[in-house]
C-alpha cells in the first residue's frame, strides 16, 4: 500500500511539474529596460512582424505588482493570459481582473493598461499587429488607478 501511495505521489508530482508555466516552454527573455512600466517585466518576442505576417507575438512575464503605463496600440492587440492574475483597464471603464485562460481583445486606438496583481506572477502571449505603427506610450498608472478594484 505504501508503495502504491508513493508511486501515486511521484506520478502526480511529475504530472504537476509538467504542466506549465509559460517560462518552462518559452524562455522568459530579457528584463525590459524601457521606461514604459513599473516593476519587473520579462519580454520574449517569439515572432517578429514581417511583410507577410505583419504582427508580433511575444511572451510577457510580470513580477507581482509590475504594470505597463497607459498606452495605445494603433492596430489593436490580443492578450492570451497563461499565468496568474492581473488587471486590464480601458480608459473610462472599470478595471477588470483577468486570470490564466482569459483572452482579452483590445480594439485599435483604445487607451488602456495591463499588469500583474500584487499577489501573483502574471504572464500572457501578446499578439500585436504592426501595420499601423508602434505602441504609443502615455502616462504612468497611478497608485489610485492600480488599487481601485470596482
Ligand atoms: Mn496593451
């Protein structure tokens, strides 16, 4: 009986460690050194835009509490959350709590920000069309904006 329990334990441990965090499948990449966020964010651009497939696909991984500044994607963005809990907010709308498994569509030209909760890491795939130009960075997210969950 003990042997069976041990085998179950080992099997479960292997299974759990095999499911994964994005970081196990794709390297987290470099720590972002750009001045458009607060906290630690790792970026790994998996697929760069080219003349035929004109969008970027990147993995972004956030330490707890890390968040981007307010910004605009001229051609929109899709975020596929792969890890943790975070926030997404569009200008003039309440902040949304988003979780692993959620898919967020951000329309072209909409001012918004996204970031990790204070309690967990946060990661997503970002699909960002490039044909209308680069992301436009705006103001820092204030403590008040980050805190208010309503
Ligand atoms: Mn965005």
